[in-house]
C-alpha cells in the first residue's frame, strides 16, 4: 500500500504541479462558454451603423407606416446616447408594378453593397382575403433567413395589416388588442408542507435554474474527467516510450503502478472541482445568486466524479500502455470519446423530462451514468433516492470491471514495443490476460 501511495503522490504532483495544469483550468471554461459570451458581448457592437433597404410598395400605403416605425426604432436603439444597433434607412420606388428587371437590378445593387436588402409588398396586402390564401411579402437579401431586418419587417407589416383589416371589417383594433391580450402562465415549483403542517410558498421556476444549471454541472464533470484522464494517458505513454516504466516496475508491480496513477488522477480531478466550485460560488455570491448553488447534490457529484475519473482513467491508461505514439492513441480513443460525449448529445431531452423513462434508464447505463445522474439531480425534479444509489452500484461495478480489464492490458502493453496491437487483440488481452 505504501508503494501505491508514493506513486499516487508522484502522479498528483505531476498533474497539478505544472503551468499547463493551471492554464488548462483557466482556459477550459473560456473554451466551453467563451463562444456564447463573445456573441453576447459583440451583439449589436460590430457591423454597419445603418442598413439601407429598398421597399417596393405596390399597395401604396405600407411604406409611410414602415418609415415612421423605422424612425421610432432609431430612438429605441440608443443606450445613454450611444447607438447599439444599425439604423434602418428605408427608400421606395415610384413604380408600383414590380418586374423581373427591377428585381435583378436591385439584386445587383445588393451584391455591389449599394443597398443591403429590398422588400416587395403586394398590392392587396392590407385587404381582407376572400379565401384562405394570404398575399406574400418577399424579402430579398444575401443572408435573408438570418437577417434581423427580416424579422423586423415581418412583425411590423403584420401589425399594420391586422389593424387595417380590422378597420375594414369595422372592428375596433383596440378592443381586439384587449380581448386577445397575452395571458402569462407563471411557472412554479411544487408546494411542500412542513412537519408542523404549514404549506411553503412554491418557488418560481427560472430557465437558468431548470436548464442551464444542470447542463453546467454536467459540463463541469465532463471537463474534470477530461483534465484528469488525458494526462494519465500521456504520462503512461511517455514512461513507456522513454523506458521509465521498466525502472518503475522494478520497485512495484503493474497493478500497483496503475492504481497509484489512478488515485493520483482522482486527486488531481478533485483539485479541479475545488477550484471551479470556489470560482462558481464566488460568482454566485457576487451576483446574489447563491441560492442557485446546488449544495444538496455536491456529495453525489463528488462520488460520481471519482467513479467516472477512475473508469475513464483506467481505459485511457490501458490505451496509453498499448500504443507507441500519441497519434496511434487518438484513433483508439475515438469510440471512447463518443461514449463520453453521448450524454452531451441527449442532455436537452433529459433535462426536459428528467423523470421520463428514457432519462431514467439511460442513467443506469455506464459509462453515461455519472453524467446523466448529475444532470438529472441538478434539475428541479426530485429524483428518488434509490436511483442515484443504484447508479453508484452500477458505476462501481463497471469501474471495477474496467480497472480489472485495463490492468491486464496495462501489464502486457507497458513493456511491449513494436507494432501497435489491434482492437481485437486488446480485447483478448483484457479477457485472457
């Protein structure tokens, strides 16, 4: 046991005692959430200050209303006197009949950058249709489907058309607006009753607590497993290629060496968890959102995280012992990465219905158990106690099987040189030893 402890301490220091480890801890959240943060920061901060749009108004009544709405929007995009979005500069053509030649000429102007888009409004757009067929307004641009201007025109034209049609039908638009006013349905949690018989006020359900908090916890576990398992593979591969493993095996057997490395990797993963948890709690405290911190599932998170690190760490070390170069390991790790990332592919379906049959059964299938259980328990649903307990038993059994099989591969592969074994040969090593 003393040899295992020495190896674990050495491996732990090798993981956390480098600048690369500190850089990885800082960069991983940036890489995971930086894209979203950058998009939010850059929204309406880059790009042109105005958008020139030609309106071909065959109805003769819509352009003036759209121009007034565009001027009103100019005041709405000012934040403390600073423009935070492009202004819409609308122009129109005196011709009421739109021809293919006009469409082509305006398309050429868009391509040359003279205008940004043009809109074609039919003559009867504001009239009550005789049947179910509605007139079509056409929006032309190089990126029409993702254009903000498309959605603005769609909303404003529909507002003006609805008001005009109601007046034509001699119906008061204000009365219709009041009668069709949106009734908000408030999302609330469940009502609880204390031992004294008093009923608690249900908490308001918020999207960040229902969706993003569970996803954040699952991604935290994924990052921890990645930051812990990858160095194990690289460590084994380096020791094998430089013949350091032969020296180490002179003092400890292969199983002791592998278990020591696993324990050291678990210690490194716990260090990452503590660092991220401290940062998350500090941010929650600063933004007065500490109530969102799911303290109730912290013990479960740690247990499932340790099991996940040991399971995937043993597999990564077995792969590292079996290959001679890192590029050979990458091809073998592809199916393992797919298994690790499977919960990320289905997370939204699970968090929408954490107590459904799919979410329940998939959380009992290793190696997805750790990530799925944390995702479900991080949601607002009350997961029965027996399910995470069964999940721990299932994950523990799978971890022991993986460690046992990986130890056999590790024992053979750590000293093997030459041709990289095929996947079928690795399975034979794991089964027969």
